C-alpha cells in the first residue's frame, strides 16, 4: 500500500501507476531542452498568464455573435506558428 498526500492509502497497482507517471515526468523534464516538443512546452510555460477580463469579454462577444471566430482563429494560429518557428 502507498499513501497519498491527503493520507488516504492507494492499492499496490495505483502506487505502481503513480511511480510510472513520476518516471515519465522525470524523462520529460530531462529531455525538455533536447526535443522539439520539449522546447514547445518550455515556450508555453513561459507565456504570461491569461487575463480573466479579456477572456470574459471575448466569450461575451462570441455569444452575442459580434466576434468573427474563424478569421481571428486563423490569425491567432498564424501568429503562434510564426512564434514557434522563429
């Protein structure tokens, strides 16, 4: 049996899964600078946090039909791809 952070016990199988997940996470962290996906994840992690007010305003505009989602999405994807390949 293994113990979770909150004091509850896990069965042996769940403990093994947790150890496997920890091993995978360690491997990801070790290779973060040497793999393309690792570099992308590192860039994503360095992005600023989302601004709640902006998100709420955009949701309202989308709901009211005042926001051209397709055009904006295309522009956003172009910018993301440009930033990732620069």
